[in-house]
């Protein structure tokens, strides 16, 4: 459920490293990376209550130009299958991340990033999106804007600001475990 943030952090680290390198050596080629993956089946526990297995698949594309501007797309789907009932739950996300880094001239670099897309859905495979106790669909979508400043010499994060637009169950404190566990165990 936390894979998108990992991809975002990966994109920022790659962008940071490549931008610092590009600043040091002019004419660096454009970076392009595309990967697909399958992880599992692995033993897992849903919300610490339901035992089962999980398989995660996804694709990731990262492009960066010589100026340090980057564009990343990602799609990921995890299928959790409960051992006791055989019922499956699909958790998926897809989106685009765009940003650039600017050397501040004071030994720091600031990256701005815009993430947009479907942050997460909790649904029956080939079926409906499950609903929270308040009747709203268990999904997150929208835009997240980040501004992160790093120390160029150490790579340490100096400051970070984030602005979120749109619903996101985990950020909004929505209980995703009760309805998903109820579905998996019924």
C-alpha cells in the first residue's frame, strides 16, 4: 500500500543525483529508465488480521533531460488473497510525477515535484471499489505538490513542504481495514 511513495522518493533521489552530476559535467545524456516487475506470491497478512498471499505487479518509466527536469509514470497493482476464504482484494495506483531541480547557489538544490493521478484504490478484482463506513469509495486521487531542498555536498534533506489536493484514505484518517477485512472474511 505504500509503494507509490517509494517510487516518488526513488525518482527524487535519481533526479537529485543526476542533476548534481549534470551540473558538474555539461553535456550529460538524457536519462531514461523503464522497468516492469512481478513480486510474489509472498505470504502476507492484511491489516494484521487476515493471513494470505500477495502478488504485486507494476511498471515504472523515468525520463530526465539535461537540465534536470524529470517525468516519471508508474502503475502498480497488488492482489491479496485470503487463505481462509480464497477472496481477493486488489490495491492499485497509477500516476505521473513531474519536476525539476534548481541549484540555489548556496550549496543547496531545491526540487519541485507535482504528482497527479490515482493514489490508491481498494477493490474486488474485476469488480467494484469497496466503500468506507461513511459510504464513500475507498480511493485516493488528486494532486500532490512537493518542494524539497537538499544539501548538495551531503545529500541531506534541508527542508520539505507538501500540499495535497484531493481525497486519500490513509492521509484523511479513513479506516480501510474494517471494510476490507469484512469483505475478505465474509
